[in-house]
C-alpha cells in the first residue's frame, strides 16, 4: 500500500484542458499554464447527447465520444488529433442479432468509455444501456461484445429490464482496469451491483458485501444493488471509492467488504448522490455531489450548478494505522446560494481548488 | 428510386437531401445506401433489424413497418426523424 504523507500536496501546475460533455454536444475548455484564462472550443458534434468524452492517457492525443441524438441510434466518434477532427466508429457497440422470433436487445446508448491497460495499446472498453460490456482492440473503430455477461442468464436477471430503476435506462458503467494487471477488471451496473474479474473477463464475481440496499429489499439479491459510480484511487490501486444509491463507500483490497464511510457526512448533506471523483495524488480525497445539498441549491426551479463538496476521508487506513479520526470535513467551493448564477455571470472564473 | 434524407443524416450523404438507390426491398435499399454512406444505416436501424423508435420510413405515402417492404423502381422513400423540444 502506498504510504500517505501528512504534508499537504502542492496544487498541480501547467496547462490543462477540461473535456466537457453535454446534451447539446461536447466542448474542450483549455486553460493557460497559470490556469487564469480559459478558452472554450466550438461545439463538437453539435446537437448530440454526449454521454462520455474520454482522452486516452496512453498517447494523450486520442479521444472518444460516446453519443447519440434524440432520434438517431447510438455511436462513438474518435479523434486522434486531440479533438481537431472526428471520425465515426465503423462498427459501433451493438448486441448480437438474435434468430427470427426471439426478442433481442438493442443498445440505446453507450454510457461509459474506459481506455484499456497501458500494455494493450488501442484497447478500449464500453458500457451501455441497457447493460452491456463491449471492447475495441483498434482504438474505438470497431466494437465487439466482451466476455460472457451480455448473454449470461444470471447476469441478464441481475440487469433487469429497461423498466427497472434509472429513468433513462439501466447502465453498465465504472469499467476499471487495474493499472498493475490488464486482466484485473471491475465494472458496475445501476442496477446490478459491482463485479470483478481477475482473468481478463473470462469470469466475473460479485463485489457487493457491505453495501446497503433500499429498505425493504433483500441485499442478497444482486439486482437491487445500485452503484452509481466506482473509482479506483490513482495513487493506490488497492483502494476504491463508490458513490452508491445508498451511500458513499470505500474498499481496501484484498478485503471484499465495502465500508460505508458516508455515514460520517453531515446529516444535512447526506451521502446519497451520483458522481465521485478522486484526487489524482491523494488517496484520501474525493469530490462528490449529494442529493440533499443539490436539491437545496437548485431550489424549486431546478436551475443552476450544484455545489461540489471536497471530501477528505480521514478514516482511511494509512500511515496512522487506520485509526479513526474525525469524519468527513466538507469544503464547499462557494457558500452562497445562487452559485450557478454567479458562475454564469463570471463565465469561466471558476473558484480554485478547495483546501483545508 | 429516390430516397429523401432528413437533415440529421446529411452528414453521411455529403449534405445531399435526395439520393438514388436500388433494391427490391427496403432492407436492400438501406444496405446499398450504407455501402455508399457508411454508418447511415445503424443510426436508423437497430442491430435486430428493426426501425429505430423515433424514426419513421414512408414508401410514397405508406409507412413501412419493417425492412421486408417490397419496392418498385419508381417509389419514393422518405426517412423521417421525430421532432421534440420546445
């Protein structure tokens, strides 16, 4: 396990580009080296619903966009020149065609993209709605169903139907490749639990112990587990964090049990949300947006930008031997109501990183 | 026969709104179009060979329900995308 340092990490410096996906297209927001002035690109694929926009860290030039429009079918676009030009995949992710008379599945949208392992150039994974797992071996030009789960009766039962759960359709997401081992994979399904493979996808096992489910449902039923986002710590690949429908969790492998660290969140905030983003260098720091906080900020109109909480997991095992300390200090990037409006007024003058 | 292309699909047809195509059935015509304009077919036809939910295809003034619809050489095919918003 990577030892922690108690010395505060210095903020990263240098030019940065933010990749932004929206329901109306994608944008690249480029900052200068001082990160004081920002330039927004023209819209990419204007009018497309962008579900995921991901840069390939292996060459830092290739980008993939998973998108669709309101009426056209799902597809993937690919750029090999850092977003200057885009070409559509020749064979987008699609389920196998079933024989006449059988009910086959149809990919509604590609929801998630993950670059493959550094030792496997041009490999990518994709997760879809309804839930399916796909892989490309040629940089996203052609996609094939990956592993057995798309048509496995047990997995199909856990996946449920498009009528279950998520309003925009159930999703396979959070595909994670262990940076130390290309055969060690994770993925999550909302709903349908968290799953792990140690043999390159030949087999998967559930990883749901310790996770709560909605009251009244049986946690032994994998179908009712609803992970919203799972992330592997870049600075400690044995640690994963999870934002679940029922709380925020951490797991330290080889343990198979998730710990609900979100219970230490302030009650007025709660620990129910959708996203979670980890600090690139500090394995104890994460950012999340929680429902209660979001609802308060957005008010009745539903307009505005939700606040992002910067959470420090002080209970994570580390150089203090795992002794529990204070729970989850929360750092808001702006305490005032109307955060979204002030952001819009000031355009790109986004507050700097929160600090303790 | 003539196939009328809606604006969301004209990025595939080099912005042409009308293209010529040949085929004895709707499926054959769309396959021929896809060979000439790669990627177009999958945006309107699913991997199970059904017409996508928010797409309608008319042969002359009759709606085609599936790819087996028979065609004549003088037919007009209209691909229509649903509109939404407001």
